[in-house]
C-alpha cells in the first residue's frame, strides 16, 4: 500500500480521495465528541476549510514532481472544485448548517480558492524558471 502511495502521490485524484477520507474521519470524531466551536455548530465547516487548505498545500508541493504539468494542473483544479463540493456536502450533513448560514465560511472558502490558484501559479512559475535556468546552464556547458 505504501509503495502504491509513493508511486502515485502526484495524482490529484488520489490526493482528493485521501483528503476526503481524512475530512470524514475528523468530522466523525468531532461529531462523536460533541465539540461545538460556536453557537451555530459550524465545527464541520471549519474542519472542511482546514482540509481544503491542507489540500492546497499538498497539491502545490507535489506539483513540482509531476511529469506532465498541464494534465496535473487541469486535474488539480477539477479535484479542488470537487473537494469544495463534496466537502460542503459532508459539512452540511454533519452540521445541518448550510454554507449561507455558516457565517463567514463562504468568504473563507473564496479566499482559499483564489489563494489556491495564485499559489499553484507561483509554484509552477518557479518550476518554469528553474527548468529555464537548467537549460541555459546546459547550453553554456555545451551539453546540448
């Protein structure tokens, strides 16, 4: 199992599945322990937002190891949208509170979404600059 995860860690669909599984586990634990973070019972929404942020970090870091960056970028964005939709559904099922009733959670998720796209773009720009510098270095050494 660990060998499978090592080989496919740059697969955004696998990352989505693992994040959703962890989200489900943490929401279940919070529900079983009756942890309420506010009077509106938005604990499940906060867990969801935390795992969206975690997905953002993991996905952007692993994008540096991907072979086909355009496919990875496309799959990552679609999986991020799926994470928002499925995570919102889970949070609604666990809390009984809709996104509109969850206070500022709608704005937090919007900021995380914009931040994800910006962070993914920055990481890929850094990757492009490093590859460009490596090609230039090879050219200067006469290896091409």
